[in-house]
C-alpha cells in the first residue's frame, strides 16, 4: 500500500472521516432521521471515502449520517435496546456470529437487493457486504529482537514465553472478540474454560474495542503500544506493508452484513444505502477503507496479494451452534474474566 494511502488510513484520518460522516450519539441521530437523511448504525471501524459519500448523496438526494456506539457487539445491543423506538434507518456491521440474534430479535426488516453479489452468504433479511478472517497479528520485529518464535496455535498463547504479550477484545461487546472465543471453543472443545483461565493468568489484556486494541495497544501499529500480539484480521498486514504478520492457526472466518431496521422512518433510504454498499464504487474501496474483502468480484489492490492473502485454514464455525450457545458462552467467559 502506498505511503499516501497509509497516511490516509492512520488513526487520525479514521477519526476525521468519522466526523465527516456525521457520526454522533443515537439521540442526535434520532433528530436527523427524516426522508432527507438516511441514518446508519455502524461499528466504529466503518469507513467510506469522501468521494463515495458524496456520490451517494448526489445520486439519492439524501444526506448520509452515521452513529457508531462502539464495536459490532455494541451495535447489535443498541439495535435491540431501541427495538420499540428505532432511531436509525439501516445497520451495518452485524457479523455471521450475531446475525441470528438480530433476526430472532425482530429488528431487521425484509429486503433483498436486486443485485446481490454475496447472495450465497445471505442470512435471512441480512445482506452480506464484506468478508474476512479474524486472526492474531504479530509484530515480527519484537519476536526477532527477543529471539522468540511466533505462536502457531490457540494453545501456544498460554505458554510462559508469551506472558503479557497479547491483547484481545471482549467477546461480549466485540465482533472479533466473539469470533476468537468461538474459534477457541471449536479448537479446544470442553477444555475451553480452562484455556481462558490460563490465558488470563498469562497476562492476556482484554479491551472493548478493536480500534483500541489495534491502534493503541499493538506495538507494530500507529500507537506503538506494549503488546506485540493483537486480535485483528487477516487483511490487517496490508495496512502495515509487512510491519506485522498473521499468526497461523488462529484465524476464524467472518462476514459482515447490512440490513434495513424494522420501523425505520426512512426505509427507502435504508434500501438505497444497502444497494450503494454493494456498488462497484464501494466494493472496490472496501479493502482500503475497512480492510475486509468485498463480496463483489472486483479487482483487489496489488498490496493485498503480497500482504493479505486469505488464510486457507480458517475455522468456520456452525452459525446455528453459535446462535444456540452464544449467550451461555459469553456469560461463562465473563465469569472467568471477572474472577481472574
């Protein structure tokens, strides 16, 4: 990825773009939800270019406003909390681990785009927008300096040589955090609770937001933090141009979805937003704005072939199993975390 793009996607620029997209509180957004504005609830990693936003507004005659309460888990929680009085029109960022909960919660209205390039990944009324893999990223410079081998599995992370080196996100409120928890359960079976007990004893740090973990705590990213291992995505190394790498054996497949919010004041605008997210304009931008793989068959940036090839061994959990056990798993994990 070129230097200009790297600078454009620094943390400061992401914050600036969020401001440009008019991200604000749900209460403020409620005031904006009219036929002239389409208000979208998103996670805090959502980003589209200024040019794409301007194109949407020109083509639809509507203003695009977003509100980002935090990570994807927080998005779903807020959506369900406001079910009887929705303050937004559309939602983006619900993933394959949370999709069934959103549908069962009755917060998503029926809509299927005429052109749906990710149709094979569709879950009910939710439209797939992008896909990727949640993986651990490592700072190879740290490991070289300390003459330490990279971990190669979930279980390696409990070894004493990796003590105080890993930061992950909370699976109760974070989409990648939930994916990593589910992946650990798939890998370790009935031993997953002891595994997380050992992880906490080994100094694993837990934060609520992927942005905090990656941009603040990770040693190879912008914040130059104290942790050389971070829970992120298989595509993240494209951002660092080789400054960090994926950790094999720790990846879990993920897809992100958009939907029309049931009871939205501007359902037409919500549908147009989803259509626009599937347009070539946005799909081509997704790798460099949200570091995910587009669902449409568009050309990827050259840097992705070098730094961000999709792992061949990602864990692919059963969505039905996740939907059935999710809350129990999260409750058990929270108990382990609180009693660490």
